[in-house]
């Protein structure tokens, strides 16, 4: 027998409301992951009248106010499977790609458990750059042209003969560090040596592709085989500092409603990219059953794919899901079981979120700083890296919190968010002041 809930002291120190109606009528859901994305998923599930109990593994301090945190790692497939069986979980929703790449869906399905998230084979659309590029080439999905190499000398000869910048991508999961935009031969040499000779991310190939230009945006869709249900478009801000300066991060803020993307662009991206990719995956024998995330770019030659991810984006999810009017449990359950469902309904309006990160992030940073005045914030707050220490909420990660607000315009949402962010009192946080700047240029 593994962990069976409720445990007597679980969440006791969190002082918040836990959804536990002890109702045998409602559904029990397990969310896998423990960041802002999973907090947004838990929030959306908590709005479903069908859901009476939510577990989150491992969860975090903020998630613990709405769900039972379960001390299991997101890649502990056996532990999570046993937990789901022992606690009569009706549906499991997977956040991080690492859990999908570890085969969580395959193991759950083999045990007869319903799960929202792709199989290991389908997750290759994110976990292998070469798989994704081959798929796009074969099915005519627009993307930068490419060539893949396992030999350092061949890769270097190819890169040397082409214009710079050169885009070099390690063919595997590399925690967001596997893409190098080399400005000159020296940088390209160093990156290729690190990936192919030193095997910095493990043994693997390198994809070299054309350098594209234009604004990037994220198109997240719920996908069940060939059925593709689009979510509102959003844009992430990857650089640490204002003006898109500084190092790349996991994302410092996001917003919905992109004025530079026309309805025609959106329709093209939906039909020629997202639907085509879903159909291609069915044809390849590895249908999707979760979220397909298109990392897209509006280039002078049209919309092209920069990358696909096999999961909800973070921080995009935190701004997109608050706009969902439909019952998210219905959507998750339909995709998990292969049932057709109604087209999800989204609220009009705009959503914008600002990430508060630990000073030093994405480099080294300290944890354990008290976060005060959060109770005064009149907006959604997604916890990304927080913990409770002696009854006090403290920083516990690189990205710590995200404050999200809606408005009738992007400007209104932005004004509201920054007014609420200013109320938070913590000695060791920083944030960008220009989220959604592209919408005003
Ligand atoms: P990826 O992990 O593939 O999304 O790449 C990380 C970032 O590198 C992207 O968000 C882009 O900003 C940039 N990038 C990736 N591929 C290209 C490309 N072919 N041309 C220009 N920039 C790229
Ligand atoms: N926002 C970028 C990602 O989720 O990969």
C-alpha cells in the first residue's frame, strides 16, 4: 500500500482551503507537476462543478491551498501510478514534458487509468528535434530547413559554408539549454564541440537550421488524435530584462490577444500547422492526446514553426486558462478517453501576467526570503516556486510568483497587473516592467 489520502497532517500548516468535499459524487483528479503551470491547471479544475478532490504531485505552497500536495516526483511513474490506484483517482493531468518522456501515460494506460498527456512515442514531437523536423518536412508543415549531424567535423564543415547566425539544436531534452544561435564560427565551434564531442546533454545528434526572423508566439491546442481544439494565442517573454535584454529564462511574463497576428494568420496556423501536425502524428502511428504547443514565428515568408512542445507552456498557461469558460474537466476527460467534446468556449477580453523571479535568476540565486502582502493582491497569483517556512510564505525557486489579471484591453490588463505586483513585499524579487511591449509598438 502506498500513500493514501487524506493524511492527517497533510496541508495542515498551509492554513488555506483544501478542496475536499468528501463527496463520492465528484471526480478525483491528480495533477502532475509543481509550478505555475500546474497551479493554473489546479485553479481551472477547481472551477469545475464535477471535481471534488484534487491532488498535485509534488505541488507547491500555493497549490496546497487548493489541492492536496503529494510528495512524489513528477518522473516517479511507478509511485504516481500506485498513488492513483490507491486513491481512486479518476483522471490524471500531466504538466511537465519530463513525466511524459518518462512514459507516464503509457504506464497509466497499461494499468487502465485515464490520463491527459501524450504517450512517450508522441512526446517525441518535443523530445526529439530531429523527429519533429522530419515530420514537418514529410507533411509539408512550414519550418526552417535543416540538416542533422552526429559527426563533429561534418557538422562544422556544413556550418562553415553557410551564413551566420547559425541555429544549432541538440536533438533531445536539454532543459531549455539545447539551442544555440551562433553569431560566428567561433561560437558555432564551441557549441558543436560541447554537444557532439563533450556530450554536454548526453549522446545525441545536432540539428542545424536556417535562422528565421519575426515575432514569436505560442499556439496551444488541446489535441485528441485528429481533433484539435485551439486556445487563445499568447506570447511569452523569454529574456530576463526589459527590452528583451539579458539571458534566456523559462519565461518572465505572457499575455493573450496579439495585435500583430491577423485572423488570417491564426487560421493558417490552425489549419496548416496545428491540424496538419495532429494528422501527421496519427499517420505516423503516434496520435497526440494532450496539449500540442506550437512555438511559431511570423516571418516575412509567413508563419513557421520554431518548435513543437508536447505540453502546456509555462507561463502561457497561466494567462490562457483563466479565459476558459467551459468546464476543463470535460475537455481533459474527453481527450484522455478519446471522446468528442464541444468546442471549448473562451471569454472575450485579454489576460496578462508578470513573473516575479529571484534576483540572480536564471543564474544562481538564494531562497528563503519572506513574501509579504500577498493577501492584498486583487488578481490571480500563480505560485511557481514558493514554500511555507515556520508559517511564513518564502521564495523557493528561480521563478517565484506570477500575477495575472484580465481586462477589456491589453493596456487595462497591464495596468491592473502592475498595480497589484507593486503591493508584493519581498527583498529578493525582480520582474520585467514591459510585458506585452510588442502589443504597443
Ligand atoms: P527552441 O527551444 O527551439 O524554441 O529555441 C529557443 C529559441 O531560439 C526560440 O524561442 C527562438 O527565439 C530561437 N530560435 C530557435 N530556432 C530558431 C530559428 N530557426 N531562427 C531564429 N531563432 C530561432
Ligand atoms: N514558455 C515556454 C515553454 O513553456 O516552453
